[in-house]
């Protein structure tokens, strides 16, 4: 026997079918329908059903909660229980970030979960209550009693006004579900007790029984590396870098708002190569280059990379690639700082701004509200809101005590989707589910950095040359292009240890490798990643990030847009030679100064990449890419405390490279 409890919102008599439809639910927009039949029954059964109908009608008129009994999988009513109680249970909402009363948004296993209990009081005056719920897993019978986090004031004037109660976290009785009860599978939640806080007396409530039965599903973590870009500006020059609050709040926001139980985040601070004021295209190419080197040394290819830029010196508008298929190599960048934008008072706006740009890298487009381009006609809610006028969806920020952030309800008609340009931003159910689907698809990709074995053995069909095999070098070519104007530039050419060469026959971007006298050795149409259009003057911006195989007799790498050459890179006259790498000094405020002597004349066009390993060379993290100076100031935030580290400096002209490693320990420099 199954039970369905709640408040009757309406009744409807179906004359031809001789049946009474009973609409049960917390509000008129969230309903379950059960039916009381009056056909083909003897006098005794008919009398019983008439009595049930009268009881249902009285409960409806008096606003009393009911429990309707029926067989499992059937909606035919077989019994009715109506009890008068001073406190009516109007409904329960199990939420993690965004939810409806009928739990249309999937619940992520092991993600912080809050049960919001909505209550109405028949008492003459306000009453303050606390409570406890019982959670039970059907799979193993495990049961936990959970006390409410807060006390709730029940106002008789708000009787039955669930939509009003949902608008503020303090209006509901809130319970955090224990983490061990949020494992994948079903969970049954019922109200165990209610207590008047003034008298400590138990309060009667109805209807009894289960509040909700919900299901948690496994979902992959979010993998992200946040690159804090430092730059100097002003006279005298002042260095600007994202703060620890910017980093911490951004990771916290992603953990709270995105459909993940865990954010596998790492961070570093690197100097911006472009002179300020630079654009997001400059930062995106540098971030892509940093990622290419990290992937080359075996980093998890499912990791998204994002450049975070302080607005202390100037405001850099953000932008990001929008892949149509799962592609974690799509990068983005954006600003951060303490501005409130008129609504965000937590000390940094970099959190939701990062959420917007990273949303693009998960394939989310602009819905077209508050001055942005209209790229996603499928967005289901008016004005970019989290909900339509029916208030079906309400956002919920579970808060973060480490940053002093309380639990907060985010009314769906007041808050807007993070992919809009509107104020008060959070994730709508549409964006939440869309990002979760993309995360699942990306999680199925190979976790390694791509490619394996010797470089000259890793080329797919179409890259082989006739005759004897020729040893070739894998090279990552990163170019910033404009698909509207047909312009472009090669930003980085990086020899890499591994990678996955890809072709896109439909691409307008082609990489041509030429030998002596301009003879074409290979021509590769490469994938291109368009950026979301953040302003009219940025229309057509895109990034090409391709790994190609370069033979030893190559004399140039050329970039073509729609058949027209727009840029090229040639090897330097002399091969790179790395003679010495030195640690020049360290202090807790300035960090570590690393410099090197290449042994060749300046002006050869060589560039330098710097990586660090804290596990004796098993893994490497890139600290700088494509720098032209022969020294690097390494930010103290990048240096592990009291641990031995290795620094690897690579000199390259894009075709050839040489590396040198130096050892350093912070403990030895105190």
C-alpha cells in the first residue's frame, strides 16, 4: 500500500467517468492527481467511496492536510486519512543549487544537500519552531535523525503561502542531509518532530508520513586550473595580481552553484606576456599555451583552464571559447576585483564572472538578455530569470562558513541565469542540467594528456610521408584569429612531448609547413574555437590550438585564413643552447628569482618556458610560457612550503628546444 500526503488544491468531478479527481500538492502549480472511482461497485463499496468523497471535500474546504492511500503504481484512491493539526506540513524541497517543488532538477550524489520544510500554523499568534527529520536509505535501511539548522517563525497570516515561504531561507525549516545519506540511490525523508521553542513542548503536525522520496545520481567532478595573471602598470609600475579571496571565492562559488560534488581545482600565478592593457584574446592564447605544455607532460586532459585578471590596473573584459562538442581544451579568461555591480557584496565579483566564462567552455551560449547576443533560442524562462511567473524554480546558495556566507534563497523571478548579462546571477535549471550533461560527456574522455610513446610514432593516417620514415617533432601551434575579418597571428609555437594531432576539413584555418624554397611539406586544416561574442568589437574572435607534426627540414610554419597567408614563423639562425640556470634569491614577499644564460646572442627570437615539479620530476606545472626575458620572478604562492622542488627551463625557437633543470629547497634559503 502506498501513501500520498499533502494539501488538496482542487477537486474535479468527471461526470461521464463517475470519478472524482483530487489534485494534491504544496501549490497550485505543483500537483499530483489521484482519482476516486464510483463505477461498477456494490452498495457497500459505493457507500464507502461516498464517505471518502465527503471526507475529502471537508478537508479541502477547511484546508486540512490529507493522506490518500492507493496501490503502488496506481492512482485509484482506496483510503483517506484526515487529521486536524495545529501545524500543517505544506511541502518539502530537497535542494542543492536550484530546485522545484516536484524535484525536477537531478540531485548530485555527495553534494551538499538541504531539505527545506514549509509549514503553516493554525495557532492564533506567531510561533517559533525547531524540528527534526528522519532520513532513511531503502537500499540498506540506514537511518539518521537530523536536527534543523534554524528556528522558523510561523506566521498565521502566511498560511498556505508556500511561494512566499520559498523566497527567504529563514522562512523554511532547514536541514542539511548528512553526507553519508547522499550517496547514489534513493532517500526517504519524513518529519520526526516539531517543537515550540518558547515552551519546549511538542507540536502536533499533519499530514504524517513521508515528506519526500528523492534519488541521488553519481556525477563527475569539475576539473579546473585557475591561472592568476600578474601584470605591471602605472608610473612607477605597480604589479596587480588576483588576491587569495579572488581564488578562494571563485572555487567556492563553483562548488556551490555548479552541478558537482567536488571541484578539483589548482591554481598558479604567472606573468602576463602581453603588455597592459591587453585583451582577453591575448590571455586566452597564453592560457592555451600553458595548458598545452601541461598536457604534454601528462596532466589530466579533462581539466579546464581559466585566466583570472585583477582589475586593479584596468578592466579586461572576459571571453571564452564555446565548443559545440565536449572539449576541455577550450579556454577562457576574465576579470576579478571588489566591485559590487550593484548587487554582489561578498568582496569579489570574479566568482560569478568566472562561472559565466567557464560556462561557455562547457558549451553554454548567451540566452540573449540584458544587452548580450541572442545565441541560445532554447532558453525556457522569460527575461533571463531562473523561473517564470509561476515561481516553479528557486535557487538556493548553501553558503560557505569559511567566507562568512550564509544560506540564501534566490527567488526565481528576482535572480537571473549566469549566462546572461543581467544582475543577480546564479545557475538556472536549464544551465545546471546542460553543464552536468557536458561534464558527464567530458568525463568519458581519455584522462591523459594525449598521445603516448615516441613522438615520431604518434601520427595518425594522413601525416605519413612516402618512403623511409622521417623523425618529426610534435609542435603545438596556438593562433589568435578573427573569423569575420579573416585575420590572425601565430602567438605560440611550442615543441611538446605528446599531443593529439587533429584535422578539420571544414575549418577556414590552415597550417602549412614549408621547406626550402617554399615547397609545401604538409598542409593541415586545423580546428578553430570561436569565442562567445561579448561585445560588437569582439565579433569573430577565435582561437586555433593545434598539435602538428613538423619534419626536421621544415623552414616555416605558416598560418592561412580562407586560403590567404596571414602570419608565419621561421626557425632562428642558431639552435637554442642552455648553459646555466641559477637561483638568484628568495624572500617570502617577492618569491624566487630565477635566471639563465642561453649562450647565444639576444635577438635570435628564442623564447623560454619554465616549469616546476614538486615530486622529483614525475609531474610538471608550467609557470611561464613564451617569455623573452632571461629571468623570471616566481610568485611565492607558487612555491610549496619546505619542500624540495625542481625548475626546468626550456629555450626554443618553436622548431628546436633544449632544457635544463635546477634544484631548490625553500628550507635551505631561510
